[in-house]
C-alpha cells in the first residue's frame, strides 16, 4: 500500500482533493502498521476532503478522534466524533453515523453520563433503521443494541451505589471565552443574565478602555455581541478591529474575534475572508465547539447565498455535531431545520422528515427551556406541512 501511495504524495500536479485522499489513506496505513501519524498532514486531509468527499473527511475525523482518545485527549476526540456524525449523514453512509455515535456513547459512559450515552445510541439506532436491507447497517444495529443493554445495566448499578444524580451540563457559552475568572467580566455577564444590558455595557466599556490584555479583549467581544443583537454592525467593527491588531492574544481569543468580525462583515454586506474564517473554525473546534458551530453556520449561509449549496450543507451538517457537543438546547435543532429545508428544496421529503424528527428528539432533552419549546412548535408545524406535501405527491 505504501508503495502505491508514496509516488502519489510526491506528485506536485495533484489537485487538493486527490492529495487529501492520499494523505487520508497514508494515515490509515500508518495507523495499521503502528507507525507515527503526522497530525498536521491528517488535519490537512480533513480540510481538503470536507467539501468534495464528506465520507472520507468523516473517516479521517474518526481516525484523528481515536488517536486523541488513545492519548486521553477526550474533548478533542469528542469534537472529531461529533463532526464526523454530520459528515457521515451528509454522505448518506448507512453505518457511519452509528459508528460515530457508538464512539460518543463510549466517551459519555466513561464520564458516567449515561443519559447522554443512551441518547447517542438511540439516535444511532434511528439512523441505521433507515437502511433495513443493508447488511453492515444491521451489524451496527446489533452493536448499538448490545452496548445500550450493557450501559443500562451499568447505569442501574451506578444509580444504586451513588444515587440518581446526573452529571453537570456544560455551562452556557458567552460571546468571549477569555478571562472568565476576571471579576469585572463575571459581574457584567451576571447583568446580562438578568437582561440588564445597560449595566453590563457600562462595565464592559470600562474594561475595554483599559490596557490590552485578556480581559480587555473579552470585554470588547462582549460589547460586539451586544451591538450584534442591536444590529449595529459598524459599532461591532469598532470594538473588534483593535483586538485583531493586538499581538498578545492567544490562538483561541483571536479565533473568537475573527468569528465576530466575520459576523460584522455579513451584517454590513461586506466580503468575508474565507481563509480567515476557516482558520477561526479550525482554532475554535478543540476548545469552543459552540462558537465553532456558529462559525460553521455563518459559512454555510455565505455559501448558500453564493450558490454553493453542497458547501453550505456540509458546514451545517458538521455544525449539528458541534452544537450537540456543546449541549446547546436549540443549536442542533436550528441546524437540522436548515438541513430539512435544503432537502425539501431538492424534493427529498423523506430526508427532510428525518432531519426534523432528529431535531425534535434533541429538543425533547430540554423540557424546561422556553426557546426549545418555541423551536419545537416551529419544527412540528414544518414537519406537518412536509408530511401533507409528501402525501399529496405520493403515487
């Protein structure tokens, strides 16, 4: 295998997708032979495959995720497995989403989050049930059922030993990720939590007027978020530009600022630099999956407006998994709704129904979230409309 791949990788005339495929296969060969894998080259393969070859991009994500899992980098592994779910679904793989969900369930179970593990396995079963006559799908169904039974017994034993307590969900994300331990930022975010925008703005503005640093950047990003909600995109740009020019920021802070800057450009109907947005997504994924998902949704909207429909669907599909990883109450369902509309526009009504059903299943996990209930009504109405359309066009 190596004999065939080496000349391919040494050929300078290859296009991006061909090189990415060769890198993907080379990484799998190295994994099979217990040789070191160049993670930078594997990441290059993932980026090069997403648009044209989502299936192989998902395969490469799964490999990188398992490498991270073996290195006990659990969060990095979960991010890759989560993104692989959407990419496999987009590719129409009969078993890929189930394999990714099985991996996610394993990590959740290791964290004693049995409710999340059961969710992953249930959704995986819903997917393979769409392919009743595909042998490999039936094989994965048996694996999922077996694993769910094992975890049900394990959960019962754990509940009996420790009481029926659930693990804490990730904390809600804010506009910035920097200096959350700074008391001024925390105090201002507490004002926002009670809808006291003016009180929060006053504190953020004071911090933003101080010397550059982590708290300074956090305050400016929070102010940009406030202006975004008010649709004052020029004011957003004013808060963000100094951050992008500040050399002392770390990788994640700069990525967050790049994302908000791209949102400002979208609001001002200005071109968004695709390379900088891609860099922001790559840097956000390991540490900030929620913002990475939002950046994916932004890139999906831009691609859709530019007529690049497949690029848009790929980004929204990947966003589903990232939103789920962040445990966002409405994010996955919003993304599923967008995917359903894309499928309906192609007259793929069965696929649209699947997306809406999956979105509703996610929202059901948050029975006390008002935004989830409103979106649940919206998805339910749309599903009824598409069901009626499906019946009207049935032979």
